[in-house]
C-alpha cells in the first residue's frame, strides 16, 4: 500500500527560530515539490495547496474516483521546512519531518501548522469520523513520541481500523485502474493485429499487380 507514497528522508532540525508565514512560503518557492501531472478534467479539484482542497464528498459523484486517483498519483503533501515551535508547559514542541518516513500517509499543512491523514481525507464522508486527521488537523506533537500512547500509531489502529480500511480502498482503487488500463492496452493490440490481417491480402494483391505491370 505504501508504494503510492514517497516520503523524503532527512534529519530533524533543532533550530530555535520559528519562521513566519512569509519565510515558509519563500522556502517552498525555493524548493518546489514535484507532482505528477493531473488530468485537466479534475485539475480544479486536485489542488497543490492543501488549504484550497475541496473535500471529496463535495466533488461531483461521477468524478470522485478519478479525483482520488489523481490525488494518489500526486501523493501526500509533505513539505520539508523549519516547522514552527509551540510552547507546551515548559517545553517547546514542533512537527518533525522524520515522521514522514515512519508514517508515509502523513501530510503537513503549513498554513495550519497541523498534520492530516492523506488516505482518510480521500475517503472522508460528509459526517467526519476522524475530524482531527481530516478536518481540524492534528497538533499533539508531544504524544507522537509517547511509545504507549503515540497518537499516530493509535490513529493507524488494528488491521480492521477505519484507517486501514481506507488504505485497502485506496489500494483497490488503483488496482482497478491498472486492470482497466491493461485491458484497454490488450484490446488495442488485438485491434492492431486484426487490422494487419485485413490489410495483408490487399498488400499482396497490390504488390503482385505492381510486379506484373513492371514485367
């Protein structure tokens, strides 16, 4: 399932400086994230800026699978930058970029300084069952390093958890798409073979006519 995600390897920073929104924006401009090209028919729904993303359940029902596939090809939004610090009691906490490696499904939205679950966003219904990871955003950085109560591990849950169910749905969606592409390619090759067979007698007759005319 994680073959759709391509997290970036890097080392966590300990810089004491908390960047402004302008600095975050400039950082992204200097190091742009590369994405797959998106089908023009759904490009208005698949936004590079997560803050402008339209919830899938609000998209046209006949376009939702295509939009989901486009998002999966794009991958989760995982900007690498100096994340803002938040003071919790006597300590400062911040998002860590190495979490992208541990949890490849994780997204980070700079404008909210919050983390989201990419697969859960793709299959979120009108009634948000996991609002912290799909609507509001998760910011409990301290709990991520708590082995017993790691919020990201708890979100992942058991093999039959809501998160893993949508992971299965995402995998099935891409497998169906690949199967359809293979069928279409097979049909195209079959048509080429048939056309060649139809043309062969005509080509032979034409060659015979030319040779006879030359002699």
